[in-house]
């Protein structure tokens, strides 16, 4: 049956393991091969259908009716396999269950609601940049990309101080868990109960300051916009998706500027370019590389039927560099309009935290633009392999003061 539905001979097959170390280290060659093979490629290793062209990835992202999230957005199919934790009410839910949590979070994390954080975050960014300038040579990942989000985001959520070191490993695991049960998952598994127990405990109302994102989620429950059973799981979404993403997004934009000095000069001349710079970095690097969906019905994509119940793997990173959609796609270029990139997804599930991520980036880049003439790469960047994230462990930099 699989053979007939594949219309053997027309559906390209690829034997690669996209989650193997060589492809996590350097994903671009596989992405190009998948795009060039056709609009849909069968990944024999995992028995899933891959989409790597912009047109098909975009179409799948906006088609929540035929491509559901409720069976999980990782390789694991929740119809048959028990998830490692109760599913997210946002990421792993479909309408109508998705609607209320989404509405609540969109209001709490929207541009209007974030205005009260702007001054504080800009001041914190200036203080951090002032401090690291005393060092001259530094590792941009811990010193900037991790330090800044960890300085501002947990406070904005209203988290206690104690135990915040659990946030990054928990998020890193959650993103690994969308992939297969390779060593990235199994090596971390013994620690997960401890990380998860701390995260789950922080979702309770009495652990959260009243004024932060967390307290506001509980207040929305009091107003009847959510149930009180839903509130802790919505808080959990912030703690899962809100830290590692921005760390690696900021690492990507620092990496981009360190390797494209002419582009840094443009931001120095015009600090208002900081926001578009971050979106272009999200397009260029795609900190979130992939997500899966599950077909709810036999669905035709590019002449191939994806059978009901089967997983598709959407390569956001490959779509964001598809030469069918982007001119000189591999170039980080502030002169282009990156809008339409799928680095934050698209459609119903498009990143609800994107305004938070953009504000963090704008604050940090503005502070750097004021004080740093040049970001010099002083060694090879080192990747941190993750089944979903394009992540850096180390980015050796020398900051030349302005
Ligand atoms: C959804 C990427 C930052 C919270 C998504 C999706 C992507 C993404 C690609 C779509 C998932 C899908 O379609 O299945 C990113 C990137 C970030 C970032 C690249 C940083 C550069 C954040 C932050 C938060 C956050 C800071 C929280 C404050 C969420 C949540 C969802 C989501 C809760 C699920 C939304 C839904 O399903 O309706 N993100 N994200 N993200 N993101 Fe982000
Ligand atoms: C969630 C969530 C949302 C986006 C990404 C993510 C671990 C998790 O709602 O828990 O990755």
C-alpha cells in the first residue's frame, strides 16, 4: 500500500539521518539536496515525508486543518507513543483547544504589553555591554547571548532566583525531544526528572510574582479566559520556549555580525536597523531548524499523497535559504526584506514570543552599536548539537570599543 501511495519512481527517497552529528554540524548540504530532490522527499531512515522548499514549508505551516500539531510536532506520534511530558496547550494543540491559551499569551506577550519592559531591558543591556567591554576578549555565548536573556527574561516572567540554572538544560532537552531518541536525548534523560520537577513547581501561582508574564496568565484564569487547570501548563510554555530560543537567536545575530563586518557598520550608522537585523539573522540561521506535523487526511503535496496519520518534517532552515524564494540566500544582508521568513513559523502557531525575542535583540544590539566599533571573530565558533536548535556553544570575540 505504501508503494502505491508513493507512486514508486516519482517520490524521491533520501537515506540520510538529518539528526546525525555530521548534519547537525553542517546542515546546509543536506538542506540543498532535499530542496533539489523535489517538493516532497521520503526520508527512509524515519519513514517520514520531508519538505525543504519554501513554497511547501509555508503551505504546510498555514494548513493546520490537514497538518495537525495535536499528535506532536516532533518525530514521536502521540497517537501511538506517550509524550515525555503532558503536551503543550499551545504548540501541541489544534483548534479549538489551542484558541484560548493562544489568545491569552498573545495579549500578555504582545507589543503593547511589552512597552513597560522596554526601558528596563535597554538599561540592562547597556549595563551588560559596559561590563563585558572591560574584558576585551570574551566568549559571546556565555557573556552576551546567555547572560542577557537570563538577566531579563526570568524576572519578566516573575520567577524566583533559586534554581534558574535549570532553565537552559530543560529547554535544550525539550528541543532535543522533538527528534529521535538518539544520544542527545538518552544522555540527558537521567537529569530530566530534576529539571522538570523544578520547572513544573515554578508554574504554580504562589511561586510567581503578580506582575510578571506568569502572574498575568493566572490573572487571565481568574477572569475566566482560561481554566485554572490550564494556567500552569501555559506558564510552562514560557519556561520551555522562552530562553534557549533567544540565547541561540542572539548568538546567531552576533555570529552574523562577526562574519559580516560591513553589516555591523550599517547598524552603527543607523541603530534603527537593529530590528530588521535580528529578523534577517533568524532567517539566515534559523535557530529553530525543524518542526513536524501529522497529516489528518490523505493530503496532496507537490504531486505526492501524504497518507493520513503520517508525519511530515518541515525544514524551516532550508525554506529560509531556498534560492527559489530568496536572492543570495546564504548572505546575511540588511539590505533585503526578510519578512515572510519561516524562522518563527507561520500561521496559527507562529511564534507567540517573537515580540519578546525581538525586544531582547533590539536592546542588546542597540547597546552594542553605541559602544562597539567592531566585533572581531578570534577563533572558530563551536556548535552545540541539538535535534531542533541550531545552537552555538562558543563564539570567541574581541570587542573593539567605539
Ligand atoms: C512557537 C521559533 C522565541 C514561545 C514557535 C514556532 C517557532 C518558534 C518556529 C512555531 C512552532 C510551530 O509552528 O509548530 C522561535 C524562535 C525564537 C522564539 C526562533 C527566538 C529567536 C520565543 C520566546 C517565547 C516563545 C522568547 C516565549 C516568551 C513560543 C510558544 C510557541 C512558539 C509558546 C507556540 C505557539 C503556538 O503553538 O501557538 N516559536 N521562538 N518563543 N514559541 Fe517561539
Ligand atoms: C511549548 C513550546 C512552544 C514552542 C517551542 C517549544 C520546546 C515548546 O509550548 O511548550 O519547544
